[in-house]
C-alpha cells in the first residue's frame, strides 16, 4: 500500500492528503515528528527534511505537486486533471503558482504563530535547531522571524504574495465554480493555502473577493475537506493561530493596507 509521510497541519502535505481522499485511494500514514524530520532515516527519503514524501513500492516521491500528479495518474478514481491540453496547462499553471506562494505562506505562518515555539528556546538550543535547516536562505529567514515576527523585513513581500495569490483566484473564479473547469488538482492545491490564510487573518473578505468566498464555502462542503483538514485540526493549533492573529492584529492590518498589498489586489484581480 502507498504510504504518505507527513505531520498534522503541514500545508504541502495537506494538498496530497486532499488528493488521496478525492481519488479514494487507500493509504498508510507515517507521522514525521520534528526530530524525525532531521533524522538520517527521513533525510534518505527526503533530502530537504520536509514533508510530504510518498512511498509507493520502490517509488519515493518528494514535492507536493509532483505527488498530486502521480496520485492522479497512478490510481483509479475520479480524474482530477482536465483532458484538454489547454485546460491541463492552466491547471499546471495553478500548481506552479500555488507552489511559488509557499515561501510567503511559510514566512507568514512562522511570523504569526509558529515562531513562539522557537522564540522560547535557550540561544544554544535555538542555534542547534537552526543549523539543522539545510539551506542558508531558509535558516537566515527563520532567524529573522524568530527575532522580529511580522516586523521582520520578510513580512511585507510575503503578505503581498498572499494577497496576489488570492486576487488571481478571485479573477479565475469570476465566471466558473472551480479554478479550471471542473474540480481539479488546482482546487486541491489552493484549498490548504486559503485555509491557512483564513486562520492567519489574511484571507480577503467577501467584499474584496466574493467569488473566492463562494468557492471557499464549496470547498469546505467536500468530504475531502473534512477528512484532510477539519477532522485533523486540533484545538491547540486553532488556539495558537488565534492567539497569534489577535496579538498581531494591528500589524497584520497595517501590512494588508500597505500600498503594495493594495497594488496586488488591483493588478492581479483585474489587470485589464
Ligand atoms: N516545495 C515543497 C515544500 C515542502 C515543505 O517545506 N514542507 C513543510 C511543511 S508544509 C515542512 O516540512 N516544513 C518543515 C520545517 O520547516 O521544519 C513541497 O511542496 O512539497
């Protein structure tokens, strides 16, 4: 049986969980704790030390979008990719666009609520944890976010990307119920991102993005949403996000009202 390595609440892994549930594929789960992410055993499966990883017999796959496409192609069940090359290209554009926004989601999640876990560590313990991060850019970004949270220099570019992604979705949903024709991998990819934006208090409201709001209600009604997100969300994680959102409410609003965010709303929602 296919095995998904992940941990609760990981946005990228949730994309692949949604795909497994939408397809109706039976799967095993291996929960990857923070210690296991850094272990040699796990790094052999995923050199970057991140989730998700999918193992299907001798096939080991990393990268959430690659895994989603594999699940759709390798297993029976509803087809989640359009037939026509043009629509398929559009879906692939969404997979790439959502992937490109992941750094922004990571920065903002970390700034608002993940950082507390690290900010309370003794300096030498924190440094040891930072040294486990394989890339210099990720490591230094994390160092800045632990120190300054949403006041770090990374916050504005991140929130602008977060707004731009939602503005693009609003535009795509102007005259259709799903991002590309019927429900596809594109919708599955965007779902955990919007879920996180909502929790962080950076989801556009229904006046700014009415079509996105309707799409979001539709996504939440799908059984895959319950199985991959709602049923797996702990009260502790909801409380942590709420506490961060409330604590930094003024800063979040200041960033959302920044002219760069307003520009993203204007440029990407209706560039004509
Ligand atoms: N581009 C990768 C990103 C994977 C990634 O960064 N995953 C996050 C969770 S969403 C992770 O494992 N983070 C662990 C950490 O930063 O310690 C993908 O889409 O699979």
